[in-house]
C-alpha cells in the first residue's frame, strides 16, 4: 500500500483570504515503511510574507523571490502523489491550501476522500492530550532535536514516524491488549462449560478386553519376523 505523508508551509491560515502556500514536502511510504522517495518544493507566493508567518518557518520574501510559481510545478507534484492516500497533521488545513493552488491554475482539486488526518487518529487514541506534532513526537519518543523551525519536508518526515506509531507502531498489532488497559498475558481466563447436548459415554477401561488381545495376536502372527514375537527378536 502506497501512502504519501505531506506537510505545507503558508503565508497564513486562510487560503480564501489571500494566503498562499510557499512550501510542500512529501514522503513516500509503502506498507508503512519509508522508501526514501520524497518530493520538496518552495513557491513564490506573489505577496509579502507576514512577519508572524516568517517567524514560524523562516521563509522570507528575499528567499522566495526567485522560487517558481506553483503553476509551474503543479504537474510535477501531481505526478509524485499519484492516486495514493494523503496523510497530514490537521489535514483539512493542508488540503485547503493545496486544492486552492490547484484550482487557481486550472487543475481539479484533490478528492477529500483521500485525506487521512493524524490529529483525528490521535484524538481517538489519546483523548484530551495535546495534539501538536511536537507534543505527539514527545509522547512517542520521536527525535525532533534537529527541528529548529517548521519545515515542510522535515515535518513530513517526523509525521511519517508518528503515523506509524499511531497506527500500531513498528510491530503492528502487538498493542491490542494494552489498548484495552491490560498487559499482554493478563487476559482473564474464561471458564469452559461442557455441552449439554452430547450423549453420555462411559469411560473406556484402560486394560484391553480379551477379544482385543486375540485380534492383536492374530495381526502380529501375519507379520514375518515380527519383533513382537519371541522367534523374531533380534539377538
């Protein structure tokens, strides 16, 4: 199963209010294992970068001034993601920006049915806990010491590790007992009741009947040099 874990950086929070996407990072996973294939691109948003947004991701107007427009790279992005499910943290935010950019340059939006939101998964597993990427990485012991500022590709790589943990960990399926509040090996024993519709059968005697002994002797007599006969024993 191929999945794409991705993250975006933007000029703000609302794609319908003039905010634009300035970076996207995608990580390919097959059967919940990162393949090493990635896609990463910066975009010129054609608008000034607000100071608050620059403080988060560090992408300045000067840095983005010579970057391509999204329209110039849209086909390249679509080829990479293909028809795979798309995993993001607070996915509706990232999908909103990607689809807005696609529509601006004449492409169809990505079907929201392909969206997998890791925040939704985390809320089921850890209700009431902090849902930020940082907080969840701390919970699962994922190293983010190299993360000074937000970056789309770096955050996508962290999210890929988190996604594996949220969906069962490196050994998927071994946490089922713990999810129910028990340790493995502590499941309560269930009593086994005999079926009442079975006919009663008396216990078989351990000693063979005389008839059985005679049939056994007749069977052995037909075996040439049988070891069970005195005449057929080895010296």
